[in-house]
């Protein structure tokens, strides 16, 4: 894979369709179906992401805003690691939130 560089003013934001909730997404890296992927997701205040699971580990890093899951707040700078097949509980957006998400390649 070759080097990738994205600059904030050049990122293309699209409606979040493949995710169980409303929001916007910009793709930083996508190595193809079932492979590694890095995205930034913006979710609106008052929104929610519904329970789901992933076939590979996922990392979340909150860039801006705050959300809450399992009655635990995740604010700016919070990091969350979810192992493969982990059940992701409902995520509530207290404020609008921007999250960097890193998906590992599926090993199955």
C-alpha cells in the first residue's frame, strides 16, 4: 500500500449509510471489503448509534464532543477498543461528536 495523506479542507464528507445511526463519514483509508479501514465519523447531538457488532477489532478515538455508552461518558481524547465480535451497546450523543474509527482486517 502506498502512502496516503488527507488534509482537513480536502476531505469529502458523505451521509453515513453503512452504520446503524445518522451522521456523516469521511474515509481516510479503505483497503477493500473485509480489510483494514480508517474513517472519521461525525454524529449529531441527540442522535444515537444502535447496538451492533463487528467481525474484527475496532478502535474509537474521540476527536471532539461527547457521547455516552453503558452509562460511561466518552469525551475528547477518550479511547475505546472493541475486540472482534464484541456487542456494541447503544451510543448516545450528548453533544455532537467526531470519532476517529480504525477497523482491523477481518481474520475469518
